[in-house]
C-alpha cells in the first residue's frame, strides 16, 4: 500500500492529509505460479507502491474464466491469451489489449515418440488432448490449416480429448499427444519419469501458428476515463519493471512467487525452472504490443477453415496509448 505522505508545513503548524493509493485489481489467467512472476515481483519489491497503487492480484483456476470476471466488474485488468480475448470481443465483450509482456508463445503439443508420429501430417488418426475454455483456439486453427478434421480419428481427422489441466492422458496412454506449455506441463511429464528422448514435441512457434499469450486486457469503455488510463499507465510501468527484474533474477523471482502461493501447491524446483522458461518468453518485450505479432495472431485465427475462431478482422482490439505513456 502507498506509504503515507506527510508534508510538513511549519508555517501553518499542521501536516497535510495523506492521500490514499489508487486501487487496481488484476485477474490472472491461472493459479499463482512463475507464469505471473512479474506482477508478484512488482508487488513484493514495492514497484506498485512507488506508483501510488494498491494492487490486488486474484489467482485464477480451473473454475475461473478471466473474461467473465472482468465482464462482471470483478477486476480492472486481466491476463488473457489473445485468441480468447479476440473471440470474446467478437461475441460482444469489448476487451482491449493495453500491454503485451509475453513476446513468444510457450504452447506445445507433446507426443509419445513410440507411436509413429514424426511430423504434423502423422497426427491424423490419433487421439490428442486439448485444453478448452478458450485455450483450444490455437489448436483448432492449426488443425484447420493442416486440413485435419477434429470430429473423429480416421485417415482425415483426429479424436479430440477434452484435456484437464494435468498430464494424465499422456501418462496413462489415453492420448497419443497432449497440450503442454514449455514452462509447465512438459516438465510435469519429465518429472513423472519420462525421458525427453521418449517424446516428440511440436512448438506452435515452429509450426507458424503461434498466437500471443498472457497479454493485459481491459474493457474498452474504461479507456474513456482519464483517471483509469492514468492508473493503467502506472500499473503497466510498474509491472514491466517487475518482469524485467524477474528476467534478471529468476531464482529470486521464483521464491517471491512461492511466498504468495497460499495453497502451498507449488514446489521450489518447479517454480525456479518455470521462471527460467518464462523468461525466454518475456525476453524481447518492453511491454508494448508489436503490431506484426498481433497481425500474425489475427491471420492465424481467421484461417480456421469452415469454423474460424474469429470471422472478421477486429477493430479497436489493442492500443498503444497506455504502453507509450508507461514506457516513455
């Protein structure tokens, strides 16, 4: 919380009243982990305090949809993947990207290496684990671009297994491949005793279908309020300080995340490794959205065959107003 500011006014013989910090509520896309280290670092290191902000960070979870939280007024700003944000915008929820701390995608498809998969074309006639709740959009766009149907395993299609947020379908051989992130689920598979050489992985970045992840989104109507814009400018500035500190101090950042994990579910080793991998994704970003990355994401989502994620080029889905002011 903002430190009390007292201006000594000797001539008048009294102190000026303290001013309260401005409240900001951030909704995360997932649970407390190093994926969101920059925000916890900014909170812990006093970067938000220095911007006169009182920031509340709300963890996500399997039953929490960030878009629903912000739509209901439960948060001022949310961390979301761009495919889900643009899909929500097309359906009437006017989300706007105000900053993009993640430059690269960490999404992968991780497969058993002993089932004969040696490239994207050999994914047909397989069972593939896919996350839903908006996380399926990059996968569906990729399959559409490959001309692979997703309504059943045969010579032209795949069976899509609705994957929980764990790696059990792969370990139990319920699926030939599952969705993983470079910084999380892939390492859960390794930690379960599977050797890297037993797996084959397809990074979405390498397949030309990478879409932007973990951007910061607000409701468009709030950007008409100068006071809100000012709060978000200070929030983005402090958050990016947190992200760059985390990149430079990954082990310390991971320990900070652990301090804020009220569930006690995270482990030190996993979070340190996660932070190292996440740093690779935030590297190269100063927080401002790269229009070329945005256009690549939109093109991927539009190229969805007969059932694309979005059906028209979005308008007004991002702004540099806040990042330009925050990063000047």
